[in-house]
């Protein structure tokens, strides 16, 4: 199944949960894409110890997820 997540917020927790969900779906062999829209394009600015967004994005792309902005 092909799945696309559209993220339109830059709230760290929202972006973090979206990447977590996408990574879980990739583990189940789904074809997953994430489209970053508006303020979510700068997700890396919200990276923190509590919400490691850069690490999740790296795992997502290395797991053959498609990341669009």
C-alpha cells in the first residue's frame, strides 16, 4: 500500500510523531512518503534531545522512505 503523510506544522511533537508513525509503517513494508508543507519544512530547527527529529528523518530516508518539501 502507498501512504503519504502531509505535515503542515512545525510543532516538534507533531513532527516527531509523524516520523515515528512513518518509520513504523516502513518496518511493515509499506511504501511511505512524507510531504513537508509550510513551516514543517524547517523541522530540523525544532530538533532537541526530547524530540530527535534529525535522527528520525535520517532513519526514514535510509529506510527508503520518500521525503518531499
